[in-house]
C-alpha cells in the first residue's frame, strides 16, 4: 500500500498540472456555503472524483469540487464540499485534502462550517469566528506514524505540536475589524466537535455549555489539527444555522440548516472577499 505522504504528493502533482500557481490560501466551504466558490476569478474547477486519492463527499449540499483561481488577486484553492467522519471516512481521508493543499503551498486556511448555537447570545444566521475548539469526537487526525515531511513550514511536522493558538489570533483580529468596517459584529466562540450524524440531545447541549462551548458541529477540528501539524495558519468561521438542541422549544430541521447559508450569503461573501486580500498581504508572500 502506498503511504499517505506519497498519496498526497500524487494528488498535489495532479492539481499542479491543472493549476501551476501556488495557492497562497485554502478555503473549505461548509454546508450551505458552497455558492461562495462562484467568487473565484479565472476558475479552474476539478471534481474531487478526478483527483487521485481524494475522498468523495456523499452528503447533499456538498458538491465535491476543488476550485482554483484568484480572489482579490490572491491565488486560492477553494474546497466546495468536504467529507465527514460520520459518513464512515477515516480521519486520514477526512483530512487528506488539507494535507494536499498544504503540499501545494497554502500557508493559510479559512475553514468554515454550519454549527448549532449553544451560546444564547447568538441568533440563527450569525457568523462567528472560532476562538478555540474542544474535540469530543473521540479521536485525533494526527494519530498514526508521524510523517515529518508534511512539515514544510517552519516548526512544523512534529510528533507533538502546540494547539495554543490553533485559531490564529491575528487572523481573527483582521476578520473582526473587517466585519466592524462592514457594519456588523463578528462574535467569537468556542466550537465543540462531535462525531454525529445525530444532532445532540438537550442534556448534551447543557453539558457542552458547562464545558465552555458556544458552538457545536460535526467537522473542522480534524482539519485544523492537520493544518496545525503542517504549520498552516487558521481562521475558523461558523455559521449558526440553528440554535442547538433544547435551546428553543422545537426540533432541529436539516433542511433549515442547509437554507441558512443562502440567507447570509451576501454577508459571508462580503466579509471573505474583503478579508482574503488582507490575509495575503500580511505575509507579503
Ligand atoms: N449540531 C451539530 N452539528 C450541526 C448543528 C447542530 O445543532 N447545526 C449544524 N451542524
């Protein structure tokens, strides 16, 4: 069996043949947010099914395409759709695209998701910057033999790696400032990750609130762990698609969860298109 690093190199080389420019930034679009990929200029679109070793998403609303091009002049690689552990994928598969994007040279990752709101100060449709996470999925994507060759950036690729600033305070500050400039408040919150696919019980949500969580979802943390293993700087954004179980006196409706992304698309697009050129400039890369 080919090892993970060789598989990731094969995928990266395939993508580089179609889009030779180094993407400075990678963006993962969560549930209901896939339409943002239309903002990529001069787009090269590659279905995941064509990329060697790439996992295919099975959930409706995750169309499964890699969109490469430019946003505000910055070369970007946008993942329209992701796979989740609850679909039955191994964490090596869930995080494979992040490894490939890292090998392509992305030094920053914006990871987005749909989340349930545990913090009652959030309303449905709120966009929240993730300040930290609690991984309650029961595993960790970095389990297995350490592969130092994934550490292309300084101080990365180590067996044990720091997660103190997994969600970059600097990137978050830029995002908060840009939202304020656009006339709205980008709140911050702690994201707790569960395996899913069932939504939580009200008792679980009360317990998560006690643990210090503001948002709950079924993705993101493993991608962030692998990004940090590679030294990639991360900005995490959650869309509160629903209040978490038991917060309101009503069941959670998956169709509604998928609809919210469309409702806040203008605000989400406004923030990201203004922010991405600022992120690119920070490093002067
Ligand atoms: N729980 C878990 N994941 C989610 C939720 C939720 O309430 N909403 C969107 N993704």
